[in-house]
C-alpha cells in the first residue's frame, strides 16, 4: 500500500525545525510576556484603578463599570503594541473544548479611516450566539443568545499567530436567564462556596482569615506519533483512538520507556511547547517519558483552580499546534492504543491562603496539627459521602477504557492516607485519649503528629484519591477532559464537609465545650462515620472489589453507571445548597453527558464500519485473490497446492463480513428522539461489542495478510517510529 509505506519513508527523511529558544534567551526572559498580568496593570493603570481591580480579583467581585473602561483602554493599547488585531472572549462550553469568537479592534469612523475601539462593556461582556453549543435542554433555540463575562481572576493574554495576534479574555458562558452553559461558571461558584466555609473553620481556629483559594496541579499524559501515520489512520482522525491494530511484537513489557532518555525529536517539541507556555505565563515544570512507548507527561506548577483549568485548556491547544510544527500529532485520548497504558490527568488538589499557607500541610505545633487533621477529615467526609459524584465527574466514553484497567485507579473511589496518617485517624477513632485500655492515645492540642513521609516512593499508585504529603491527588480524571469538572466537584463536596465541620464546632463552643475537646470529638465522629472510605491496600486487586462492596462503597464501572449520580436527590441538594447548579442545570449536565457518550461511540461505530468495509476487507480480499490465483497456477503446473492459508484467510474474511453486517444492523437501530438514556444504553450494550467483533477479525487478518497489502499504519510503526 503506497500511503502506509510512503509514510515510513517520509518519517525517515524528517528534518526538525530550528531550536525554539534563541541563543542566550532564558525562560525568565519570556515568562508571562504575553499576559496582561498584575505587574502590567500596575504599570499601565492609574493607582486607584489598579487598586480597585486587584480588590476585585482578590474578592472575586464584578468590575465597576468606570474601572472597566479604564482597564479596557489600557488592555487595548497593550494588546495593539503586542501586534493584536483582534480580541476574543474565550469560553469553555460543554463540548469540552475551548471556544472563541474574534472581533477586530478597528471600527471605521466615517472619514475613511478606522480607529481602535474597546470599551469597558466590550471587555466585561460579550453576546455570542449560543445555539450551536450543548445545553442539555436548558434553552430553546429561539432564545439562543448566551452571554460571556470576563473572569477577572484569570488574566487576559495574547495568542500569537503569524497572521496577526489576538487578545484573549477568559470568560464565563451563561444563558440569557443566567444558567451555566460552561465549565468555568460552576467552578467559580464551587470555589467561592468552599472558601466561605473554609474561612469559617479558620476563624474557629483563631485566625482572621484572608480569602481561601483552591489549588490545582494537573499532570497531563499524552502520546506523540508521527503525523504521516496519523493522517493515514482515519480512526485516529475521527475518534482520537485506534479502532483497529494487532498487538506489536514489542509492547511495554520491558518497562524501558518510563523515565528513559527523552528522544531528541520529542525534546525539541517539549522545549518549543514550554517556550509557548512560558510566554502565556503557564508554569511548565516537569517533563518525562511515561510508561507506554510514545507516551509522555507534562506537569505545570499548581495554580488557583480556575486559572489552572484555563491554563490546562491552553496547554492542550498549544501542544496540538506545536506538535504539528514538529511533524507529529499529539494524542490526548485516554486510550489511543489497546494493549499499552492509556493516559490520565492527575489532578492535585489543596487549599490555602496568603496567611495560613497550605491547609493540607501538617504543621509543627499541636495546634497546627489539629487544624491540618480537621481539613484532612473534611476530605475524608467529602469523598465518602460523594464518591459517586467524583466518579461521575470523570465519566466519559473514552475514560471508560482506562478506569479499572489495572493501569489507572479502579472505579471505586477510596482514599489513600499512608500508614502514618491512617494510624493517627485510627487512634482518633478509638475515642478521646485516656489512660484506660482500649482508648486512643492521641490528644488534640497536646500531642504532635508522627513525621509524615513525602517521599514519592512511598505512594500508592493504585488509589484514586491519594494523600501525597501536602495535597490530595485525584488520579481518575481522563487525559482528554477539562480539569474544571473534577475541580468543581471537589470544591463542592469540600464546601459541604467544611460547612458541616464549622457548624458542629460552633455549636459545641456555644454550649461551652473547650475548643480542643470539641475538635477531638469531631474528629472521632468524622473518622467513625466516614473512615470506611480510607483504603491503603492494592486497589487493583480482586479482593478490594469484594471488600469495597462490603464497606458499601459504590463501584460505578462505566459512564452509564456513574452519570445518574449527577441527579440523585443528595447531589441536587448539595448543588442547590451551595449554589453550584440549580436542579435544571444538574439535569442538563446529565443529559449532555449521555449525549456525548452516545455520540462518541456512534462516531467510532461508523468509523469502524467504514474502515472495515473500505480498507480492511479489500486488503483481505486482495490477498485472498492472490492466494487463489497462486493455487490455480500451481494446480495448472501440476504442483500440489496447499489450501490451508487460503482457507484461513477465507474464514477470517467471513468473520469480518458477518461482523460488519451485525455492526451495520446495530447502528441502524433507532430510539425515540427524547430517550437519551436508551440511546446511550444501546451504544454501550450493542455498538461497543459489535465494534469489538469487527476489530477481532480485522486484527486477525492483519497478522496473516501480506504486509505490502496492509493499508493501515501498524502499532509497531506508530509507537516506535518517531
Ligand atoms: P508525581 O508524578 O510524583 O505525582 P509531579 O511532579 O508529576 O508528581 O506532579 C505533581 C503536581 O502536583 C504538580 O503539578 C505540582 O505543582 C502539584 N502540586 C505540588 N504541590 C501542590 C499543592 N500544594 N497543591 C496542589 N498541587 C500541588
Ligand atoms: Mg502524580
């Protein structure tokens, strides 16, 4: 096949682009150069305006209209100096991708010239047509207008393009009636709710708290393959993962890729992405090879969750663009290749503020430790009560290929604390410290904690929610998804737990209980009620499945098991109570989750059908003909012909044809238009197995058909030729 074999030749002839950093240029020189940061504002805004903006940012308030005019004008001048011709409100609709609508700065003024215009109200609010974005039944198309509004806490930035730069303004996206149509709005709401109750708890510990922030450090895994192979794989083009492909002779069994020397070509790509990220003020920090061949990871430094979420989206776009410049395609799908590890996006979560620092960092004094234990106990309560919701926050058709597959955490959401911290909570569970036998020995306000290890070697990598010394690492999010969803959920459930804790302590103090005693009693109660979510063992084991069931922890294996968690009474009450979703918003997310699930699988099914029918089957038939011709020729020449191979090929072709037929039938089944659940269930129970049958026959064919007839780049070529 010319396309596939030509691709191999072309890859070998690849010449890398020039190095990205110019000689002598350091990351420090360019960091944040394209960001309208506080420093830039301080230089360009009148003092009073600057102070007002900073106060707005710190208190997450809305901007005063007069201040907005002044900021807009400074922002416009700055952007035009930086070569911007357009501005765009950037938002994050429920497609999971980033959306932007560009407008030119220049307006004609009547005398034949044009003047740059950018008013405060244009900065603060936009009105894109929202009819083409998923809304899960929230809006009728006749009132399709949506609003974008600047999220002042996430700075504006310049996106460079050789054809003119764009000033980008991170915004929320809401309907005319104020319903959230995006990933950012609920995250901002959840962060605020969490902060309110965290501040109540801090006040009880005797602090005058400054605003509490939730932090997010996302670790992004991804694959790189040469673009020549990518464009020759219609399955990767349409669905981001390979729907066909026999196992290569060499997989990841040697563990020779993880943390290995980074290939030179990939290093060039990484340096280039980092340079772009630095310009945007994205603190790229760690880079390394991952477990699977062709798999890598980047981890930026943690940031405030909403800024981190915006930066994460920008990072993915940047990676896609830069990869192409380097002749490669960056794959963010959770499972692009069967048989080797998939990709996740670990989300590291902590909370803190300017005065107290990280609230999940064990302290030096008994008082600090009591506070640390209370915030830890909040996490334990939150994850125990709403594990199902956390599972739902990472549910997608693509992440189903990864969760529970012995490379990613199981679908059971539990917490790993490590032996020392788990030991502390076990002491607390025994009740107040006394000298009498059988009671705990840890006395809050008096005793210090044992030293908790922060050594990564000690970590349990099979746990979905692991304490790692000063933060919790949520390992279930998929590599493709926005971190906003999981971060919204974590903040929402933390808001509930901290509210519960603050109320308990306030009540205890009101009736005259001594503070440390109240804290001790509270911790005992929390760990007694919610300790069953703590699990330090092997999450991949079969025993854990059984034990988790005995503990009453949900095991929501697939997206369809998990999504209904979004609309349970308990979830809707939580969302409404903390102002994160109204009931109809929660339902819309559920509907969109189902639709997205069905659509992704339907695209894969159609792609399987097309590739099976028009590429794989013809390759099989050609080879079959070649063999049949050979048999005829041999027989005519009086040589005994061996029919085994021809019969084998014929039999596999038969399997393929019947598989294709069954898949076609399954695709044609229709459901009532309003029954999203039935459609999703059909995708799961009929389309996925039918696709697997087609694939099994095709992969069998791949291993017997003559190599020069095979149309699709093989796993070996895609994973090893870079
Ligand atoms: P590992 O692979 O060992 O988990 P990495 O270095 O790959 O560690 O990633 C750790 C991530 O956790 C980084 O994004 C880092 O910034 C983030 N992180 C570190 N400290 C905190 C914290 N206090 N809160 C949130 N995230 C944090
Ligand atoms: Mg990690």
